[in-house]
C-alpha cells in the first residue's frame, strides 16, 4: 500500500446509532458520545454502522451521514474510525467505501452478504475485493460474524491468499466462538502485521491468550474502563487479576443475557449508563422495558465502581 497503516490494538467501541423518538438519526449526540468514550471509558477507537449500530437497518444516506459525523467530530480525539460498509448490494457497499475514503475514515470493514450467501471463501473474497477497489487507499478488514450472516466456512479460508487480490487488506474482526479458526487467523495475520480484532466480549481473555491484537464490542461503550484494566493486567503478566476481571465481565453479560440481551436492550442500557439519549431501536427490533435496562445498568455501575 502507498499509505502507512497504524495497526489497531486495544479496545474499539462498536457504536450505537442515536435515533430520535421519531426514529430518525440524531447526529447531535455524536460529539458528546465521543467525549464520553474518551473521557469516561478511555476508549479511543470506534467501529461504526456495524451490528450494534443497526447498520443493515439504515439507508445508505443515513450511513453516510453518520460516518461523516463520526469522522468530523472524532478528528484529533479518536485514534481510529473504522466504517463498516457491508450491504446486501455490492453497489451500495462500493458507494459507502468510496464515501468513507472521501471523509477521512481510518479504515473500512465488510461483512458477508447474508441473503445470497457466498458459496465459498473465494466468492466472498471476490465481493470484498470489488468493494475495496472503491477505496484502495483505505485499510480493509473482513468482519466475520457467522451467527448473523450464515457463512459456514472458516474465516481463515477467507484470509488465505487474500493479500494477493486485495493489497489494502489489513485484518479481521472475528465475532465467533471457534477458537481453532480464530487461532488460524491470528497465525496468518501475525506473519503479515495485520490486526485480529475479537468480537465476543465475554470471551475476550481467551482471544488475547491466542494472540488477538484488539477487540471490537458493544459493552466497551460503557464497560471499557474495566476491560482496559483487564488488558493491562494481561499485558503485565498478572493473569489472576485478568481472569478476575474477565469473570466480572462474564457475570455482567450473563445477567444481561438472562434478561434478553439483544441490540435493542443493549442500546437502552447505553442510554441508562452514559446519560446519552440513544433513542429507540429501529424495527424489526422492539424497544425494551425500561426496568430491564435499568437493572442491567445498575449491575454495570456496581461493577465499574468496584474498579
């Protein structure tokens, strides 16, 4: 590549998309949102318009507006703004990639189409290649989330040889629980200086033991400071403390899962913990009962105050 690429490490917040009560995107929240992430959670990188951000429920124009706002307000405050540009339509993905390059994004990511699912890794590589061609100077990341896309083949198969067809390729966001496949991805990426970003928050420590570089997750929006302590303990060789903090994260997420922890609930939890008005989710997601979000938020606050 003709540009220098800063490797992504540490925590990356998978951001929520603020909506008004009427269901329109609310760009006025982005500035305060960035301040909250940096000052309160010590999280300085973001992954926008992904699963947590309800990206596939937004129009292309809405996704452009959000990406522009995050890049504009994040300038000089955020280290990395990664824009997810995956769509069912390759034309939409290409337009979002082109736009991300034009607004100064630090990288783009692509999830596999999930209606007409690629028949094999080569088909998916071709899709990613044709998207990356519209932003050839931006680092490209493959977003692997088989639970949502229905992709049955390994992420490692997608990575194998991908640099030969996509010179801008720089790594994978791995949101899956197959540690064998994850390990193969780490092994392949380490040899090429690429980033492996793990996306299952409650299993973060296991991924770092295998050699992941960073993590993209929704809970880092409001639990980032605690998880940063986990990473610091791991880096310092204090594995007992790292485990204790991972168990805290597991306990919090298990509590939330028992109450039905989907994107809609998570979004309301963010509003309760941060005080920022994230607004409702977009259909077909349904708003969650306030009492449920408040119970989870209280658990998070209790854990956070303990560290």
